[in-house]
């Protein structure tokens, strides 16, 4: 079936109007994730796509009003492959809702499940109600999955509660459509006002409130890109907000139409942001951190960096290829089935993957490990085995390395061990530490090359320029090979980039390549390395605040500035 061929079925399908929230993918509801996983067709504005795309199933149909959809091709190459139905880029004078409603109706025909995802909450979307009416008129069943409204979620992320203990009234105003009567009503109130506006119109909205009776010294906060790592918030008053934004050089803007959320009111806690700004005060907030690993290898590390407010960017520095001569690996896997081994030791996720692929080639599964003890180095290796259906018998209790594994590995005992042989599938460039240690403990080792590691292809030119030009705030090196390979394929990181290394050997390699090491993990663990970088960021932030300086990212500092090494 071609990408644009959709399955036949009942005449009317089903539409889910889904709120994607204000921007943070973590704010999607469980019900929203369920609906996305079942969708046959996804209809979403451009800014919503990145929020919902990871939860859509592979093969979801593509619609795109800005390009020719009759060609049967997908736009983009990621999985799942999605496209944008950009209902904001319609012909001048044509209501955006008309095109989007027609697309939704067309997509729902033939029994297809359609998800129409909108920013924030569908109940507050300008055109969603009209699209729902179109569904009702056409007899197409639909449901609504609420989302976190930007007018509520953004102030929460900005550290601006909308109510205090006295329970002040809260009014919501869209400055883009508000009438003079609306401004008069909210101006006469002493409650909190949440204004949805744009960078172009927020100062004018403040003027409207003053003209309607609000005092010019009423506290006001303005937030752009709320709930994302691009979020920025300014605190001022109704009378000073225009000057504050001008001094911050956010107006005029090349994209002055960007939406903003402003909160106005004496009791809105706008004046208490220094204490309540939990999101923008994360230790690595907005830092662009280079992780020289594949997305699969860096999954948990990237998640941890995001929890600190960082934006991880994975760049593979090695590529994995099959061994040049597969016969040795084939004999070893057959030996697993025939009972040749007492143990098998996995020192990497790639080793697990290599054995699993060979199993699948022979029609085997995890049952082939019956009666064999399994060892694994590292949390990710153990997780890969569990995903394969194998629970490791031995994981190092201390250092997650070959040395740590040897500390816990039992010596060969002919009384308790009927077989004295260990199968060790590993990379072609692995060290001999584990082999030598196992032999010293009395074991025979089949040291088998399960895969080859080669230097990865260079990243895109944009990434290379960011690395060399100071576009990244930090880079995490988890081994000496990541240092050598990254410099080899992309060039040396800029002087302003914070260099963080997992241990002394990696730090030495970095220094040999002319890099200044700023952060070193207290122990050889990728997660401890991320913690150390977060501590560095926290101290850096505290120093700026103590000095009365603005908090900036390393990439915003002048080239040539020096930092002391942090251990």
C-alpha cells in the first residue's frame, strides 16, 4: 500500500480534537498519547508537530497543504514520517478554519481515525469549534481531548501563580480579538488578568489596561516560548513594559508576531518571580549540550540533561558494522545452543544487538540462553538484555567497567562449574583487560569479534559550524574515542564551550587535543557526568546572580574568556 493510499471502511470515520498543550511535550495527557498511537491521519499546525509526532504510530498518513500531496511521498525522513497541515498558511482572505475543516472531513472518510491536534486546549482554539460543527453537520463522530491551555500552563512555568490565598478573580483576555468593552471590564476589575498577545501587541495591551483604569505601576510579567527551553520572562509594570522589552532588545523582532502570555495584577505574584521561577532557574536551562553518541546510546543521558533544562543534541561519532569474517561469531552462537559455554559476558549494547541479530538469523530467541549465566556491564547493556528477554545474572556492584566486572566475577571452580568456558562478544578495538582477568581467574575465553567500530560520517555542516563556532554551550565526552572521533569528523569545540569528561583518561585525551577540561565526573558514569555538569551550571548561575550580572549561557560569553577546571 502506498503512503497516500488509505484503508477502505465505513463511510464516516472518527475525529479526535486533541489539545497538545503550550509546548512542553511532557504536558500531553495520557489520553492524548493513546489517541495519537491509534491515529491513521494526523492534522497539526507546524508548531504542534514536534510535540505530538513521537507518539504517532509508524505509517500514519501524511497531509500537507503547503505542498503537493498527490505525489504519494512523505516530507521528511524521520520515523514515524509525518507532515504538517499548516492551517495558518492559507490564501489571503480565506479563513484558515475552512481549509482545515475540509482536510479533516476528507481525512475522516473511509473509516479513518483522524487526530486534529491544536496548540493549548481545543476549547480555546480559534477555529476548533467550527471544525467540530463541520463534523457534526457531516455526521462524523468526534471527541475532544482537553489539553493544558497556554494561558494557564505558561504562567505556571514562569513562576507566576494566578491566585493567592485571598482568591482574587482571574480574567482571560485575547488581545488580538478583544473589544473596547472587554478592556473596560477587565480594567475596572482589581483581579488578575492573563493576556494572550504577541510581541507586537503586548505593549499596546498594557496601554489599553491603563486607559481602562489600571494603575501604571501594576506588576506585569511577559513570557515568550512558554514551557519550552526557549522560554524567557520579563517582569515590569504596565507603564514600563514597553521600555523593558526595548532594553531587552526583544522589540522590534523579525518575528514580532510570536505569541506571548502576560500576567497583570497586584496579587498575581509577578513581583515574586525571583523566588517562584522554578523552570527558568534550572541549572542548565536553555543550554545546548552536545552528546557524542547515537540517540539509542544517549537515551537516558539525554533525558537526564533535559531534566536539568538542557537541550541535548546527539551526534554519533562511531558507526557499527559487522565483523569482516563472520565465521567466528557463527561458531560461537552455535556453541551457545550446544552447551559449549558456562558464561556469556556483554560489555556493551552493541554486543547485545550483534548476538540478537545472529539469533534472529538462525531463528533463535532468548530461550537459547537457558542454562547459561549472563553478565552485563552497565545499566544500558542490562536494559538491552532485559528487552531481549534475558535477565543478567551478574552486573558489577561497583564501577561499571571491565575492571568492575572482574571484581565480582567468581573464579572457576571445577566442582561447581561443569564448563570452564566464557563467550565474550565484543568490539574489534576492545582492550584485553577482561580477557586477561578471566584467564587469571581460571576461565577459558572465546574472545569473539561481534562487531566493528568505525568512525562515523561527519555531521551536517550546520552542526559542524556550531561546534567550531561556539554554538554549543557544553559537550560531554564519555570516552577517549569520543574525543578523537568528534574532533576528527567535526573539528575542535570552540573555546567558550564547556568541556565535561567522564574520567581522567578521557580528560587527558581532551587536553592532548587542545581542549580545556572544565568538568570531570566524580566517578566513571555518564549520569554522574551529567550531574557534575548541572552542578557546574548551578554554581555559574549563582555567581552571576551574586555579582548582579545577567544569567547567560556559555555560548553567549565573549570568546577568550577562561574558566577554571572543576572536579
